[in-house]
C-alpha cells in the first residue's frame, strides 16, 4: 500500500492532468466561437505614466502622479534650490543648481517602451559640474546648457542620458565667461551658440554655428544685446536689441535672417518660446531702456514666412508676466500681471479663453516669485508660489480653458516639468 505522501502526490498529478485536459478543451471550444475574443491585452491611458516634477524655493522637489495627484517622492537633500528645470521629450528633467555649479538629471521613472508603459521609482541618474549653469534649451532630443562662469555650451542627448550617459556629446566655447545660450538643430546635426561681444562682455552680439564634430561653419554678429532663444524644426530664433536673429540650415550651409517688428523697428526681443508642432515663435518684445508700459512692451508672434513680428493685444492693456506655448503649439498661454490667464491663438493672435484671477497679481515691489507652466496633450499645469498650489488647466481644441483640478502641494512651488508619456493614448500595461 503506498504511503499517504505518495498517494497525495499521485492524486494531485491526476487532478492536474484532468484540469489540463479540461483547459485545452475550453480553449478549443473558444476558438470555434466567432464572437468570443481569444485574448485581450490590458490597456491603460497614458496619463497613468505621467508625473509632475515641482521645484520649491527650498532644497527639494516634489514629484506627483499626474493621474491621481498623489505625491510620489519629495526628493529632498538637493544641493540647493533648483534654479532652472526643463525637459525636451519628457524622459529626463534637467535641473540647474546655479549656486552649486552643477546640473543634475532627474529620471521621473515613467516612460513608454515598445508600446508598453513603465512605472518605476524616480531617481537622480547623475550630475555634471561646470561653472554657473543658467540658461538651458532644447530642440528635438538635444538639450544644451550654457555655463556663464566658463563660457562653455554643452550638449546632451536626452535619450542618451536616460541610458546612463551623463557626459556631454559635444562642448563648444565662444568666449570667456559671459551670459549666453546655445541650441542644436531639431535633428541634432548642427549646433549654434552665442558669441561674446568684445566691447560688452556681459551680453553676446551674435551667433556661431558648428557641425557635430565641433568645426565652425559660419557666424553672424548682427544681434546686439543677444538674449532669449528657442527652436523648432524650422530653425532657431535668438532675441536681439533690434529684433531677432533666425538661424536655419539650408542643405549643409547655415543661413541667417533678421526679424523685425512689423511697424516699429525700435522693438527688440528678450525672450523666445517655441514648440515642435508650431513653425512660428512666441516672443516678448520691448523697447529696451524705456519704462515698462503697454506702449513699450508686448508679446508677439514671430512669423518665419514673412520675417516679421506681430504684436498680441491682451484685454484691458494687461501686460504679460510670463507665458508659454501649449503642448501642440496651437495656443500661447499668457499669465498677465493682473493674475488673469489668457489663451491666445497663434494663427490669429486673438484671445480665445480667459481664467480671471487664476493667481494673485504680480507684486509691484519686493521679491517676485514667478509662476511657471508645463504641458501635456490638452492640459497645462501652472504653479502658484504664493498659494502653494499647482493648477491643472483643461485646454480645448478651440482655445477654451478651465480649471480641472487644484493641487495644494504646499511650500513655495516654482518651476514645473511634465515627465512621462505626454500624448493622450492607450498603452499596454
């Protein structure tokens, strides 16, 4: 007589065999039923793989789940306050620590790979040291950092950083320590950087273009008081005291073109915004050296086809406090000094939506903590430093806007970046 242990083993094996036969039979029967699916892949919305990185005036940055609003990480113990925060493709956030001569690379832990969404703990991949990183820019996958303290402009591939390569793919130098900026072309084949002005070492006066091997191809010094830069697949636009300088590539040759105000050549450009899907640029124009008023300062659309800049009129002669282009590039979001939020159609320059009193008005004295924008498909996020909040704004295709959620994040939130899958679609889990 077999032992109890052997009998149990044999009985369990027999049970498994019968179960296996039954399962096979069910599969065969299911295959014969035309109206029954054979397999259904679990899919989830891309918002499940999206996170917000929110910097603070203190030495930490909170990370939130964009779908639920829940805090994922507080990311404390940073070297200092983050002075610049941005991302090119939503895979890695570049965080500048200006007073610590350091740039760190934040992996939000959310991304798509081969049609599947991935969610992991956020982390800092590594850091890079050089003197006084101030301005950072991006175009396509390529990210640049201008180090004012050394005059170096360094370039990274965001996907390369995500793979663990935290060393720059290219470094160019166009003078000693000065305040400037640089950027790659959309495809990463060429890079440009500001040229230090020998007569005024504080601001550059032109642009030099290099190939990916670091060889100089061309330069242009017709951009006095250069400040402001953004790029898209059409080219790159640098702000100048007397307009703006457009840099593009025709074949393998750099081309330069000057943009001017459509009716008043006294207006220069100090800030530029761009988006991949928008061929034109959003610019902040002003007559430098004049008191700030509706007559001397305005946002505008820099049109690539006409090489002109046309102003945007805000309701009640409100002045812009800060602005950005939405994710698709169809609309500009403008935060006025009144605290009102305006949505502006980039094609018509008309205001299509308004949220009155979104944030407190811009202070007229003392420390001014500026709100910042970040975007995903059909949604904007706006920080409100004085209220300790992040507002989620729903953006309709026609330019209408409404508050869809208020996140009371606490502290003093400043800069913000959206990491993860920023397009609205479904992914396999």
